[in-house]
């Protein structure tokens, strides 16, 4: 049933939240409609193509987000998306995003971080962040395959001396030797692509304790 | 029509250090009055292709100061023409133009400040935060084998960076120079700093 | 090959300059169904050996046509476009040295890729074409960053 366009205020703050090429359109409800059961309909557009396309799973939905990862999976292209609010026979005008370019704008998620220790050393194992995939059983693609110059900034804090230092690495294993025994070290890592200013997402802080040194009490002269 | 009665500013010069560029000039003195100044710039592109176009500087339109920070305006390694004029009420002076266009590749690069410390056996360096265009070439060596110098590129200042895991009982020395790829130049090395490492703890 | 004509440049600064004007410039581009660089899918299929030539040709496209055809009144946007234009001029000079040492050879594929960009440009009224090309700078900058990065340590 066609609705009266412009009868409602438009949704606001419509943007793509993109992390590792998982591209989710999100918006805020129209202002001034608290308590009103508003639904939303989404369309998207591939820059350079001819027509706006429907996203069937996001027709008359209650939520204020819509996963368009499938529709925007070719990250070398650019896209627009738009959403309108509907309530009974009224609907808003379309609220439209700016042009979205996944290759440049997606945020690089943190790598997976695994730590092992012995008395005086710690090994940090990094697994590159994974690109979004359509189905869980699809083969994985690492973000490193898309950004071959992906690097990692590893930050290490010695909680005994409360000293923090960082190291920039490209490989996936970092072994720190000559650490203090029986000491807790906390680590977080962020992946980044040199040259392109984009927000990064550090990994959760992880802490491990080096083992006690069985041969002696470690004493600093 | 009050256009050129006001004298144009004189003695224009550029002072540029560590990629921070300032245009300076002598004040136009009108007793009992405040004179304002406006600065415009023209990159080589504008001079070659859009010669009528001069661009108002980011920070210096009708400013009372007799200097202008052009760091955010001079952002390419090409010659920039610069001019400044004075304004007093409805009176506006002629433009006064810098004699020679300024290219940021002439900036003075100073040896970077650095803080060399250790965390147990780990040599850590923190370098001066000079901005996103700066990287640092850090050289370090064991004092007793000064010939064997190791090099490490440090991408940014302002954060402590791990240099090397040191051998117990040794002394290590470090020096650093600032590198600006955008202009293909680097500073002199800083004064070397050395640090001693404790012996490994002996069993009780 | 790819590594012979590397232009060491400040993509970070160029990308930041573009990000500051992206929304305003792209909003002026009302022809969403037409592209200039993006249509040339060939940009993605440029071989490493053609990277230098295509870079040189596209720098010339922007320096000789786009920046000249676009007249900007907003001082903030004007400054950012000037920053990009002067950086492109500097990159041209850097590539010029490659050209003199004959390491920037143009094969037919590279020439075709550039021609299709100019043809797309000519399809539109000149100011619309200039605005659209400015709005697609991020495609060119991303392609440069991808194809001119030094081998990571």
C-alpha cells in the first residue's frame, strides 16, 4: 500500500559500521516519534550502476540496523544506502548515506592473540583478523590478503615496574626473552595499514605471569 | 579610495624548523591604531595553472600578529609564493610578496630529543613527537663493540618503543636521527646515550 | 617493473585531505549512475609493469584537467584541493625522473585504461565531470597506496 511520503520525519545519523568488511547499515529513529511503532525499509545502490535495489530482509523491519555485507562484498566498488520510516499510511522521505568505499573505510579488527610463558620469556602468537564471510563454512580470507602491508602494534606492560613499551611487527610470532620471573605482563595488539588513516580496534588486554625461577630468587643487583 | 595609503608590510621572511613553517614580517606602525594583517599563498600548481588564484591561509586573516603559522597550508614539497597585506579600518595596503618562493624541503631538521631507558633487560626508547611526517632512524650498539651498529626504524614519536633485548652485564649506546620521507631528508644524529645492564642474578 | 618507479609519498596526508572534503564534494555529484575512474574496472586489472605509466597518466589527468576545471569557492575545500594538486605536481616530478631513465614505459593496455578515463570525463558537462573526478580521488589514492607501497620490512 503506497504511503504518504514526507508524512514522517526521516531517520537520522544513517551510516555504515564496517569492521573487517562486515558492513552494517545503522541509523537512529526519527526524532519526536517516541512510543510510535515505526518500521523501516532499506534500499542500496552500487555507484555507477543504474537502479536502487531492495534489500528484502530489511523491508518493514523494527530494528534500526541492516546487514548489507553480502550486497557490498565487492570491496573495490562504492555504494550508497538509504532508509525510510513507515508508520501506518505515513512514511518519511529517504535518508541516504554518503558514498561508502569498503576498501578504504572498513576498520581493521584486532588479531587473535595467544600467549605462552616460561620463567623468563613470553611468546605472543598472532592470528590475522579475518574478513567477513557469507557462510561460516566458507573458506577464511585474512585481512592480510587484502592489505598485504598490514602490520601489528604490540603493546606490553610490565605490571611490576609499571613500564609499557611497544613493538611494530609484521610476522605473527613475537618471542620476548629475558623477562622478569614471577611477573605479570599485560599485552594488547592492534592491526593497522600504514598510509591510510582509519580507526583501529585494539585487542582485549590479556595478562600472563612468567613462572617462578626454580633455581633462584631472581634478584636485581 | 583608501586602497594604497596604508604602507605594505616589509621584511618578509620564513622561519621553518622540523616542518613547522612561519611567515614573519615587520609591523606597520600607525600610532594609536591596531593594524591587522592577512596572508595568502599560491602553490606551484596555482602559479602554473591558476595564476589568478591566491588562497587565504588557514589561520591568518585579519590577525594582529606579525607572524603566521603556515604549517597546515604548505603541505607539498613544491615552491610556495607567499604575500601579506595590512588592513586598518577601510584602508588596505598593497600586497607584499616574499622575495623567493618557499619550499618546505629547506626546513631545518634538528636532532630529536630521546629518552633511553630499560625495563630489566629490555632497552626502550621514546622519541620526540614531531608529527605524522616524521620517522626516526635509531642506531644502537654494545659499547665495547662500537663498530657493530644496529639500525631500527621507529615509525612515530611519543610512545616508548622496544629496541633490543640486552645481554646481561653489557652496556648499550643509542643515537637517533629524524627522517622526513616527504622531503627526502634527515636530521643530524642526536648525542649518543648509554645504559648499563645488570648482571644476571646469581643463585642464593 | 613495479618497484622501479616507486613514488615515496605521503598517502596518509593526501587521504586525510580527501577525507575532509569527501562528503561536500561527493554531495555535489548528482550522477550516481555514472563513474569516471571506477567505471574503468581496468584500474583494478592494471599489471605491475603498467603501474608507473598509468600513475603518470592519471596524475596528468588530474593536474591538467580536473583541478583546472573545478572552481571552488569554499576556502577550506580550496585549501585541501590545493594541497592535493601541489602534491600531485610533486609526484609528477618524481615520476619524471623515472621517465628519463626509461623505467616508465607505456604499453597499449595502459594507454587504453587512461583513454577510457578521459572518454568518461568527456561524456559529462565539464564542471560535473570535474566534481565527479574529485569525488573519486579516493579510488585513485587507494590504487596508488596499493601499487606504490614499498616492500614491507
